[in-house]
């Protein structure tokens, strides 16, 4: 369905040296620099799948989404969606996709919401009967009736997002791109939106590519995740597998009195663990240690810690998925599978 | 074609609906342009209190040239004003994304989206001056001259549009090209007066390079003399067609260089 | 004094940097202005020729050229974007951020622009004046430049800037009532262009109108400095004209303060 092969995108950027002198210099001779937003991204999404496309800020997620939707032309590499190359056959291609960019809206700002749908109906050449059916379906899934007559500028963020998703679904696209569809929304609204996405995916076999910073979005919606960082793939696989691979991680949290002076060195040397098996954090007397329980059993870890110092409070937790992903970001990579 | 018309009217209607919400603004714009025009005319008036003729043209004739030059300008202003926004901020802010994910031509979409009622100021003054000045301007009126001139007016407007397309498309490479549009568009000042007052290099420049002379003076010259339709009218059509094709090529090239905004 | 300047220098630097960021826009306006001057130059040339050469209403062609280019340059020099800036800030509510800073609001705007103005003196005024003096030398065969007139021009331009700044400040508050700032901007520029004589020298206007306009603040904005540079006034009139500028600067200062306090009150009611 969706193939991305070695996508790369470079941008030119003007750099200015600091200070007044730099300003004068920039006035007459601006300096250019090439920034690589995506250096080598490849993945494949089969029909009907919901793919979570994640990565830290500035990883190049939006750049990739924009290449897939045909907004940006890749510097090299290519993508094919449904056999079409977005940039080559733009008009036909965009009829098959829908896109929502959470940070901006495609609705007509000053007019009642219904007007936007009427215009989009013509733009996408949806015939009357289909339009009626479609509106009924979207109404049911996204609950638009309450605000469909209000001007868009008066909608709340959650309503606006639902309206935007409906706008991108009006022409029954085969692929839906959602760039941070839950950004800035409260928990209840987030849940609403997730339900809607799931329903659309189930009922219409719509392929969905979703970027988000919210881990619950991924846990609840995605069959698979592709994680990128600094413009490169760092993980591609199911959430399940990620949990299995990194699920051995445990987190030890404890508090000591003032006399203790524990260092990372002490733990690593004492237990003979290397960097990826032990991560050490401390703030004053509070310590947080993440360790690989396959290398060192929890009991051993506990008794070692207790042998070093007196602790006030101690607990061991399973690392949650958010933690695992944070770890992956920090280490800048994990092998595929 | 039918679909294009339908979408155009639909989008224009949205725009009018929006304007109705801000009636005061709509008036401000139209009145502003009207006053701007009035001042331009006052200027000509003051000059002619001192001299009987300017470069061989009488006061009514100069007014006629001035008035005719405002009609293509106003038409273009009415229909394609959104191109300014492309140059100034639509591309820079990344708002151009939306035009690229719709199954219609982005250039058409951008243009159809605004219907700039402010332009009524220019159109009223243009038409008003023509009516006022025509009786005394010793025009060469015949079915032919009038018909050809009427045909030529939309082409003259297209010269404005093409120049705006070209210059606004530069924003795809340099992010914000408002200043270039401003610069090139500003040269329409040259179209208000007979080109014979300019020195030869300037005359060549406004005829063949930034061909604003075709949007006013040559068109009027045909109505004033009835001579040389091949250059005065044919020139408008040829120049604007060539310019339009070039501008669309630049625009399309620009779209593939578009960098959006944000990460 | 020193302390005040130190406090506002960052605003000035920001002004310079702003010009750098928008350097191409700035260039566009400069070149746009020059194009306009050239159109006018040819138009006046045709007018002088149609008039049989020589003088036109007390102006020679050389005078006209100096007037044209210098009044355009002066207008750009004393141009104040404060009306747009205030308008935008009122519209998006960021004006409250400015009110929160522990500095005098007017002065912060002013120093911001002063940075831009200084750059304009260097890259615009000096080259234009040099060009004009060379032109005058070629046309008349003698050096016409007068240091006294230049000094008078500078003093008068500073006053002109203060007036322009205050007028624009008042204009900016219209944003409380009208949304189409852009249309208002066009209106303002063409009205000021006409009333200030930068379009047509006030000397060419019918007598009654001319006298009226000469007393309005707009004439103080570019006409007075340019006429001073050209040495068109006698000693008594020089003092009189500069006096009018001072009076307007003071009056408009008061007016803008008055509107400002009214605006803050309104802001509190609207909640920004």
C-alpha cells in the first residue's frame, strides 16, 4: 500500500552570526547552510494498518509526512502509495488521501462549518447522494451536529479537530495521514478522537499513518510503530515486540539520608554492567536506576543497593512503554527486531 | 471547464459571505482605494492648470489614458489579490500545504479563494474617467476599435496577473517575495502616462521587459488614433499570453521547491 | 540620561536586526520609491518641456529633481511603522506583553525604529544626497551644497520624525475599531502623501489650500525639511517653520498620550 524508500530531504537555511556586527554582515552577505531534515527513511505499510510514526521533536516526522502527502518533493529516494508517486500525479493522488495537520486547520475560518463541507464536496467531486451518506456517517462517528452551524472560529479545539478529521474523510480516502491529531486536547476529547479513528479504520479498512507525542495514542491505536530519530529509522516493528525486547527493564527508586554518596560508577563496577543495561539518575538524595533484569535479577539488585547505604524508602517498578521509548530516543537507536 | 466555473463561484460566494460579516472593513478598503485614485487625478489636474498639453496630449486625453490604465489594474486586483499573500506569508508560514493536498490546480485554488472588493475603487475611477473624458478626448470610435479594445482589456489584466504569479512564485525559493512583487507591481506607475515622456531605455523596458505600457498607454493609443492595431492590440494579446505561459512554468517549478514550514 | 539610553539600547539593536531580517523587503521599498521618483522625473521633464522650459511655478527642473528625490527619501527616513505594529499587537492581544515590560511604552517603540532610521541614513540618505549634489554640480557648474542648510535639514527631519511617529501612534489605535488595517494603511499613506507635499510640492497648490496645508502637521513631515535643504526660506521663515514643527510635535505628543490612556482603559474592559 505505502512504500517509502530511502527518503531524504535537505533544506537550505540562512545563518546569522550573533551581535550587531553579524547583523551588518548578514545584510550584505547572508550565509547559507544545508540542513538535513530526513536523511534515509524507509518503511512499508500494508492496507488497513494503523501505523504509529514517532520520534522526538525535530526528528523529521512532519517532513516525512509532507513528502508522503506530496507537499514536499524528496531530495532523493521515493515513495509510492497505491502505486502512485505523489509528486508526479498530484491531482489524482490527493483524491485518495486525507490529511489532518493538528497545528493548522483546513476549514474556512469565518464561515459556518457546514459551508466548508459544501465546498469540499465540489472540490472532491462527491455526488449528492454519497455526500449525504457520508455526512451521516461522519456525524455519527464524530458527533458534528452540535456545532455544524457555528462559525469555525468559535469552535473549541476538540470540536475543531473533529471537524478537521471529518473534512479529510469526506471523500472516503484510502489513506489517512494524521499529524498530531490529539495535540493540546484534554483526556476525554482525546478518547473521543481515538474512538473515531478506530471506527473509521475498522469500517472502511482505511490505512492510517499517525504521528503523535502521546504514548496512549500509540498503545490504543497502533498495530505497528516506526520510530525515527535525526532523520533515520531507529525502530520498525510491533509494539508487542518492543515491549518484549525492552520489557526486561525495571526501575528502582529509592531515597537515602544525607550521608550517602552513591555514584553511577559504584553500581556499574560493582555489578559489572555496561551502559545499556544500567541507567543512573539522581537528585540530591533521590535515586532512580533503570536496569536490565535479565542481566541482574531484581533481588540481587536490591540487596546490593541495601548493602551500600541505608535507604528511607525503596520500590521496584516495571518500566512502562513510555519509558522504553524515552530510552530508545536517548540511546539514539536500537537494532531492528 | 464547467467544474472550474462552479468551484470558482462557490469559493467567491464564500468570500462574499465572509465580507458581509465585516461590512465596515469592506467599505474602508474600497474608500481607501477611491481616495488614493482621487489624489492621483488631483495631481494631473494641478499640472494642467499650468500647461495646455503634455507630450502632445490634451487634458481629457491624459485623463482617458489614466482611466483606461486603471481598468486592467482593477480587474486583476479584484480577482487575483491572494497572490500577494502567497508572496508575503502563505508560503513562509507553510499555509501553502493545504493547496497541495486538494485535487484542483493550486494556482487556480489560490486565485479563486479571494475576491477583493477593495478593487472597486480603481474600477469606479477608471470607468468614471473614461466616461468623463471620452467626449473631449477626440477618440477614434468605431465598432472595430471598441470591440478590439474590449477584447484586449482582460489580456491587459493578465499582464498584471502573470507578473504577480511569477514574482509571488519566487517565495517558493526565498520564503518571502512580497518585496519583489511590490517592486515589479509598483512599475505600473509607468502605465499611467504616455510612454513618449520616457527616455528610450525606459520605454523599451516598460514595453518589452516589464510590459506595463501595454496595460494602459498602447491600448488608449489605439482608441485615440485608430492606428496600428497589430501592435497596440495584438501586442497586448501576444505579450500577455507569452508572459502567462512563462509565469505558470515558473510557478510549477516553484511548487517542487516548496519547503513548507516547521520540522 | 545615560541610564535611560542604556535601558533602551536593546530596543534600538532589535530595530537594526529587524531591518536585517527584512532586508529584502526594505530593498523592495527603496527601489519601489526610486521607480516612483523616476516616473515622476520623466513626467516633470515632460511638463517642463511642454511649458517651454525654464521655470515652473518658481521651480527649475534642477530644483524639481532635488525636491522629488529628497522628499521621497525623507518620507522613507521619517516613516514610522508604529501604527501597523500597534494595530497588530492590539489585534492579537500581544500589546499586554508590551505593557508588562518595565519601560515607557512609546519610547520602546521609538528606539526600536531609531535603529532602523540610523541604518536608513547610512544606506539611503547619504548616497541620495551625494547623487543629488553631483547632479546639481553637473547642471549648474557650481557647488550648491550648503552645510547650514544641511544642518537645518537634519534638525527639521528629527522634528518631522517625532511628528510622524506621533501621528502614526494615533492612527494605530484605530485597530480597536476596524479590522482591515491594510486598507486603512493605504488610506493613511495616500492622504499623508498628498497633504505632506511629497507627491506634489505644496507651492504648486492653489493659494488658499496651500496656506491651510502649510499649517497642518503633514507639511512638517517632509515638505519643511526639504525646503530648508533647498534654501527656499529666508531667516525669519526658517524660524517660523521650525517653530510650527515644534508646536505640532508638542500638540501631537499630548494627543497621543490622551488616546493612549483611553486605550488602556478600553483594553482593561475588553480584557486584551
